[in-house]
C-alpha cells in the first residue's frame, strides 16, 4: 500500500469526512487515494481560505479541520491562516506536499523548508518520512491538534513517501493520545485559588479562546456561578475593548481578583494594565510561568479539568451572594439609549446599526454569525447578541470571515450562516463564493460597503488629523454583481427599507448569497476602559 493510501485510510478511520484543499502536483497521489472513500475534497480558490475553513470546522466541532495544499508557494500561502488558527486555539491539521527526500537541498521544484516555516505558528510540525508509518503520523497529528490547548499541527508530505509502496509496519504503535498526560490541578493549588476567589468582592474569570467554547466553556460557567464571578472569553483582538462587552468593559477594570483560565496575560489584557492597581491575578494554564510579571498566583494545570475541580472545591464553601455578577452581565447586555434611533434610522447611506437591526431576528432564531475585523465588523459585534459567534480572533487578521462561513456551513448544514464583513475584508477571499456555489453551501454574505478601509482611515484621522488621510480609499463596487457572476444570489441595498426584503430573499435563495449594503462608514463604538483599541 502506498503512503498516500495509508494516509487517507488513517484520515477516514479518524472520521475525517472532508479535506479543505487546493490541488498541486505534489499531492495528486492523495487526491487519487480519496477515490472510493467517504472523504470529499472541498476545493478552494486560495490555500489560506482552505485553512480558514478548517479553522471554522475545528472551532465549531472540536474535531480537527483538515486542510491539504501543495508544496512551496501553496504551503506558504496557507501560513497566515495557520497563525489565525493558532491564536484562536482551533484544532487544525495542515498537510502540504513537499519535494522528494532525495532532492532535498538540491534545488528541487518548489523546495523550501516548510517544516521550519510552519514551526513558529503551530503546536508541532514534522515531515512524514516512512510510508509504512504515514497513518500513524496522521493519527498523531489529529490527536495533538485537539488535545490540551488546541491548535494547528503541520505535516509535510514528501512526494516519494506518498507514492512509494511499503508493506504494513510490523506492529504499528497505538495512536498517541495527543500530548500524553497533562498537568492536573493539585489540592493545595485548588484551595489557594478558591481562597483568593472567596476573599474577592469583585471576582472575574477570563478565559482564552478554546476555554470559551463547548464543554470547556460549560465547566467555566459552572465555576463562575459557584464563585459569583462573571466569566468572559477573551477572543477579540481588542481584548477588554471587545465591542460585545459594551459598557461592561469599564466594570471589568474594577475587578479585585482575576482568574485567568488558559489565558495568557498578553497584549489583549495590556499585559495586566487593563486591571485595577492592586488587583490580584491568578494565572492557571498548561504552561503558566512561575514568575510572570503582574501575576499573584501562578498555577500549572490543564485549565478545563481544573475548572471542574475548582467548582467542586468552591461549592463546599459558603459565599455571600453579591450583585456583582448580575451587574456585569446586565451592563454587558445594555446598549446606549442613543442607539435606538440609529437602529430604526431611515437615512442613506445606511448606519451599521440599522444593518444590525435587520439581522437581529435571524440571529435570535439561531443563525450563526461570523464577523471579521474592520469598523463594520466591530459594529456588528456590538449591535447583535448572537447565541454563538465566530470572529477573526486574537490574530487580528482580516479576511477570514467568508471562508470560515463555508467551513461552518459544512459543519452545520441545517443552520443559517451569516458572514458580515467590511468591503475591504470581503476582497481577500471573495472568490470563495465560487467554492460555496460548487459545493452547494448556501452561506449569506453581508457586506458593509463604505468604499474604504475605514478602520485604518479612522486611525489616520485620530493619529495624524483629518487632513492627512491617505491610501485607504476603495470604490463602492457592485460586489453583488460579482457574486451573481459566480452563480450566487446578489442584492444591492442602498436604502434602509430595502434591507429586510433583500435579507429575506438572500436567506431564502437556496444558494449562496451576497447582500452588498452601502453603509455610512462610522468609527466603531468604544465604551472606555482597559483593553486594546484600534486592532482589527
Ligand atoms: C491580514 C490583515 N491585513 C491588514 C490588516 C489591517 N486592517 C485592519 S482593519 C482594516 C480595514 C478593514 O476594512 P473593511 O473590511 O472595509 O472594514 P471597515 O473598517 O471599512 O468597516 C485593515 C486594513 C489586518 N488587520 N489584517
Ligand atoms: Mg470598508
């Protein structure tokens, strides 16, 4: 059996049902090996898009999304998206074709040290070297991507390893269980953390992106309710200035004890300066540094089981009920009174909050909302209250929303998926609308078209003055016509009263749709407080 067949066999055995991919010489043996297997090739128009799709799949299902791209430029195209998956702690496996081993370092076609390129942005990167073990490598990569702190894993696939025949390995080692044993929370540490939380008047729990999803998040919420702390995932590149936190941003800066669960004290928390002076910070993570600056108590433990354990320990202690948790949540849900008029406004170009108002009922009915960076993205995050959202994440990279919507629709085909993004952001992967058409994945793209890169334009005004704006203009292009040319349903919306019928037609079209809304490019809302401003 060839290495390629063994690799595909291992993917199928692990339950992988699709590869997000773009073809190339070096991976055609893998394509061939999928014939007759229950694995679909979702073939994209750019390698980064393939990884963004795998990223969304990983975030929604908890299972690794798998992308397959060709060597050299194909792999290099995917690297930026790998960074997005790493910062979002999304389980992803990227496999890329690579030069035959005998040609390494001899100027082979599209030869570049792909493992070295991938290493800074993945949990692990290696090259498959033995066709007999190709299946084991795949199983290991999949397990590693999903375990501990999830993230991307990279595998190079040398052409000769894929194509050569090899007998089955004598005794294939059992698939390794990810990272092996992860550090567990000790009794003394558990008591110390609970004691600090018990003393707090305004405790706060912040998590990293992975702890903010699925079963991990359920554990966090149990702990939060036992200790009377608001719990929030930090997944926005604007940190505590995440527009979805609204006025709660200010309150969070008043917390007196902050428990960071799987959340580094990084730029998104202004390295600790986002908190009140004197606030005590507990850092609990797989790799918590013992002497981290600004940290009162540092605990090395796997945060997901630790959250369960802490909840159990804290439940044995009486704790006075305070209004703090409810106050933060109520403030988070409250939008400024002045927004009501903007949500109902009838002026053109359309205010971003008017677009939010038109989307609200779909989101309330359970549509999955995917939003990307830029000022329009921030407005959408501030102006809507989805049960579940996917945003670009701590990478602060724009452009992923459209391909992520495709990966999400593949994962949850029965659910409406709405991707709302700026016009600049749309341009990065607009051609993936073609991928959505070919694969019958009827996503709805809503473009807030202000004919500029407004986030940067706004920063220029703030930093250099209104008379020194330069290089951030776009055109009010007919992206709806572009979409229609690719086989999508297209809508142009110029006036507020056109919004609701256009969205209804788009969501009912039964094929991918693009609603091109000419908006008034407004600076994103800010609510004051700690955090990081101005990031995508
Ligand atoms: C990959 C990447 N390139 C560039 C940026 C810088 N950037 C952040 S927001 C933004 C403008 C986005 O424009 P658009 O999508 O039209 O949204 P708007 O701000 O106009 O609402 C840019 C260029 C980034 N964050 N990521
Ligand atoms: Mg724009």
